[in-house]
């Protein structure tokens, strides 16, 4: 406590209007002029609300503050520090939320500033919206508005003096509640969303003075409001300038709030619009209302925020031998078609509603013909022909420049373009032909074969587009015209002109109506042969002399029987030329051959190894041993010879050699042990 005569003073500095608040707490041993006054004097009349002892209970232990209010112990009482937007003794009151733009009405409110603020000030509020644009707040003096706060792309934007401006980094148009604050201090203006600083800028000072107006949600005139994105739609709560409140509801005109001057179409609370009232979900989708928004639960096979997309292909509109593809509008059935060189030509016409520029042509092609027409159409002097010439793809286009309507005065441009590689190899090839600058009236044309962009061919001259094919022209596939020949043998995928299909299916071939506005319609009577198959090249078998035919799409290959050669196996050849005898010598024998096998091999082609011991001749139980080209016999005891037939004679040492093996002293030679049988009295080898 204060010593030496110091005055005990509440830190909330007192002035004449508010006297010193009374001391709360305990004192003991207080002497004045060496005289004990406390606790001695407390009984006197001047002691009000003083009691002996020093009992104390922390009232904060009761947790009296609601809504996350912070409790401060004040000895005999407590105080709640309330987080915004709550207030009241126990933080039990919430600022009334103001709803702007309910059901899209124009709404705004205006307040008057009643005190002069210094150069530094702050504006803060809670905000909830799903709109990307709209005026939040404006400050105005008698002659002009000098501060605007509005939403741009869902981000809070502020402009001071119609000059210095700031834009938040994060968008707040997500339908959640956001705390936004603007602070002007020391010539810097800073913008915060929650606690995060979004941006700041240096500003020249402004004086917010008594009598200035604060507009919220919009201005009086809608055209000035529209400069800032129109009227605000959403909710605002607990709006403050410094610590002064701008209350839209309740007549709490306390000294802490600025008076409300005007309030138009602002309602209390924050209920959202009934966004489902207008049935926004299409195709039978169910609408669920969310705050100022809706959600559609789409029935099967539909999608999109409003169930506006029908997944047409899941409704199986195409026959099984075709492939369904989704279009912007509806679907189309894609397939391959076979042309049999029999003069069948398909023809198409635009349905009269084609409005896009036809600047490209795409198709897949498979043929072995080296000269054939693929696509052809002509109108007056204009024509396009896509053909195969000498194996190479070739396009020739002569198109009118200028619009079709100005017929007569138009010139023509001619473009020709051919592929660098042959396409008549019986394989599939993809063909893309397009104007290099599709937006221009004329440009070079590009040909891309098999997606090989690096190898693309580009025309030398500039040509116009294919708009002359939009209507009133027959477009032929598979030949020049019904009878001009040059017809195609092979297959075509679905041809696309400017991205619009020339379908192989008429409207009676598909299960659902076609919805697309722009269509080409088949005008030839004969339905195309669907799928891709070659002609019956193996029927009857073209391979002679037992050769087997292999169908290679409009061509065949013969696998000839031995001794025969040629495309159709018609030439007889040396039957031994292919060295058919693996381990032996070959000799021609009529239309076939004979093999003489080397030892150890057998079979027609001497390709079978023989087991040489199988019929061996080893006698007397001799064992047969496999050798590289013959066998050997391992003979038993007492037999010898290559086949163990000869008995083995016992070796006689004494036999013929007896005379040379001399035993001395009357010893007799014996075969038994090579030793001499010695007469009594003699020993030794001899
Ligand atoms: C209030 O909203 C209604 C409905 O949108 C509108 O007709 C009326 O003009 C609005 N009032 C003012 C003062 O703008
Ligand atoms: C109103 O504010 C503008 C911009 O701050 C200022 O130029 C103008 O002098 C002010 N007018 C009055 C009457 O205060
Ligand atoms: C056309 O044939 C090609 C090659 O066999 C095949 O990949 C493609 O799927 C076929 N297209 C259609 C629509 O059936
Ligand atoms: C069609 O092409 C012309 C140029 O020939 C261009 O002026 C026009 O904008 C194009 N239209 C579309 C829809 O692209
Ligand atoms: C072909 O033209 C159409 C219409 O202009 C366009 O949508 C499509 O993308 C083009 N296709 C190619 C491969 O250029
Ligand atoms: C044609 O048949 C012969 C003999 O069977 C074979 O060697 C050749 O590779 C085949 N050619 C093709 C293109 O299949
Ligand atoms: C194969 O021919 C060669 C040379 O005419 C001859 O030397 C050899 O004995 C023959 N072989 C057989 C198994 O007939
Ligand atoms: C005995 O051996 C000698 C030499 O080893 C030989 O020359 C002689 O002929 C042999 N005698 C007889 C009878 O074989
Ligand atoms: C050697 O043989 C002779 C004649 O057969 C015999 O009389 C003699 O006793 C034999 N000598 C010995 C040592 O066995
Ligand atoms: C296996 C066999 O028959 N061995 C005979 C070889 O010849 C001698 C002498 O004649 C005999 O004693 C063996 O028994």
C-alpha cells in the first residue's frame, strides 16, 4: 500500500465526474498521527460497510461468466470480461445480429458519430455472407464519403480518401461468421480477419468528427451503392467504431453507442433466405435449404449443382455395338463402319442449325487401297476431297472466302496437303485436319496423322473454313458420289466435322432423342455395315497344295506345305533345301525327301537320339556302356573280347616260358604262385 502519505488510487484514473471508487479489501494496524485508527475506530459512526475480520471468498470459483467470459476476482464480488459479441454482467447477452438483404431486398442503416475521434481509430464487426460483392460500410462528412469498406471477390476491401486502398487476402464469403477489423494508427491502415493481418498501407490522416455519418450495408442511392458492388446481403453483428457500438436494434442509446438514424429493410436475427422456394434443382433433384444457399440431391444419372447434367450415356441410348459419348447437350453414338468396295457411299447434310465455324475434320481410317476417296463434298466452285492417292493421304480444299450470304463476289482459296507416310497398310490411322488459326477467315491448314504432332504437315497456302458444308450440301463418305467410283474398301470410324459427328445411326437406331442443336443427318437410305471387318479373302481358300490361309484384313498370307512356295504355294521347290534331316543325309524323293541318319539317330528327320544299349550284344552278362557313337561291353571275369564272347585263358608262367623260368636244384616250376616248388633243403624264388 501507499506509504508516506501516498494516496491509494484506483488505476481507472478518477476525475471530477467519477469520484474515487471505494476501497475493497482488508486493513490492519492503521495509525494516524501515531494513533491506531484501524481496527480501533471502525466502530465509529463514520464507518459504513466495514466489518471486523478479513473473510474473503473468491466469487470466480462459481464460474459465473458465460460464453467464454473471463472472470476477474474483485474480493467481495467479480467482474466478467466478455468476448465479443457478448456483454452484460455475466456475459449472458449477445448483440442482436442485423440481417441485410433478406430475400434480396435493398437494405441499409445509418448512424451519426457523436464525438470527435483522433486520427487513430478502429472499425470492427462480425460478418457472415455468401455474396462476393456488396457495400459493407461508408463514413461521410457533410460533403463527401471518405471511407468505404466493401466486398470484392468475397474479400474485404477498404478505400480511404478515395485513394489509399487495401484488399484482404482471404475470402470470407463462405457463409461462416468472420471477425473483421480495420485499424488506422500512426498513418498506417491495417486490415485483419480474425487475428490475421491481411494487408496494410500508409495513409494520410482523416478526421472522424462529431456529425459525420456512418452508412452500413448500402447508401441512400442505389446507383452510388452499385459502384461498390451493390447492397450487402448477409449479417452484421456487434459493429463498433473504437469502443462505441452501432446498434441496429434495441433502444440502448447509452453513452457508449452512436444513435441510429435510419434503418431500411434490416431485420433482427440471421435467418437465411429460403433458397429452395424457387425450385432450383432440375430433373427431379431434391432441394435442401442451407443458410442463404441450397443443395440439390440429384436423382440417379444426373449431376451438377442443380442436377442439370444428365449422364445420358448411363441411360444406354446407343446400341451395344457402338460407344456412347457425352456432348455439351445430350450424347452421340460412335462406331466404326466397313466399306466393301461395292460402291456403297454414305451421304449426310447439316440440319440447318449449325452455327459454329467448321474449321476441322477428324476421322480414323483403315484401308489397303492405294487410291480411294474418303470424304467428298462440293457446292458450286467450293469443294473438299479427302482421299488416298498412291498410298498417301491427300486433302484438297477449295473454299469461298467471305460469308456465304455474299455469294457471287467471293473469291476462292485452294489448299492441298498430303501425308508424309503411307496409310494404305491395313492398320488404323487417325487423321486430324484443322485450320492452324481457326479464328481467322483464312489460314494455313494442318494435317496430323496418328497424333504425331512433330510430323504434322502444314499447307503452303492459306485456305478458308468448311462453313459451306453447314447446310444444303451432300457430304459423301466412302466415295466421290453415288456412282463416280473410286470407292473405299476398308473401315472408317465416326467422322467429325467441326466436332460434330456424322453418325452411323439414324434417330430410329437410338433409344433417346438427340438433344444437340447442331447435327449432321444421314440422308443415304442404305444403313452402313457396322464394325470393322475385311472382305472374305480366305473364302474360298486361295492357298494351293495344302497351304493354310491367314486373313490379314483385305489381304491374305499363305503358309505353304513343305516343298511348296509362292504367294499361293504354287511353286514346287527342292525338298532338301531347308536341310530337314537333322543328323543325317537328305535325298529328294518325289515331292518329299528321305533322311539317312548317322549312327545314334533315328526318325524321319533323324532328329531322335537312339539308345545304343537298347539292343546290345554283350554276351555272358557283359554290361553295355554308352559311347558317343557306339557302345562298349564291360566283360565279366573269365571273358574277354569286344562282345565278351572269348573266354579268358589262364595265364601260364610256366607254360611256353617254362624253359626260361628255371628252377634250380630240382625245383619244379608251378603256375600257381610263380614260385618254384623246391625240393627239401632249398628255399627262394628259384
Ligand atoms: C425494401 O425492400 C423492398 C423489397 O426489396 C423494396 O421494394 C424497397 O424499396 C426497400 N426499401 C428501401 C427503402 O429500399
Ligand atoms: C470531407 O472529407 C473530405 C475528405 O477527407 C475533405 O476533403 C473535405 O474537406 C471534408 N469536408 C468537410 C466539410 O469536412
Ligand atoms: C473402332 O475400331 C477400333 C480398332 O479396332 C477400336 O479400337 C474402336 O473401339 C472402334 N470404335 C468403336 C466406336 O467401336
Ligand atoms: C467464325 O469465324 C469468323 C472469321 O471467319 C470469326 O470472325 C468469328 O468470330 C468466328 N465465330 C466463332 C463463333 O468463333
Ligand atoms: C474442331 O472445331 C470445334 C468447333 O470449332 C472445336 O470445338 C474443336 O475443339 C475442334 N477440334 C480440334 C481437334 O481442333
Ligand atoms: C506370311 O506367312 C509366312 C509363312 O508362314 C510368314 O513367314 C510371314 O511372316 C507371314 N507374313 C505376315 C505378314 O504375317
Ligand atoms: C553322308 O554323306 C557323306 C558324304 O557323302 C558321307 O561321307 C557319309 O557317310 C554319309 N552319312 C551317312 C550316314 O550316310
Ligand atoms: C630263354 O630266354 C632267352 C632270352 O630271354 C631266349 O633268347 C631263349 O630263346 C629262351 N629259351 C627258350 C627255350 O625259349
Ligand atoms: C619234380 O618232378 C619230378 C617229376 O614229376 C618228381 O619226381 C620230383 O619229385 C619233383 N620234385 C619236387 C621237389 O617236388
Ligand atoms: C567267375 C568264374 O567262373 N571264375 C572261374 C574262372 O576260372 C578259374 C579257373 O578255371 C575258376 O577257378 C574260376 O571259378
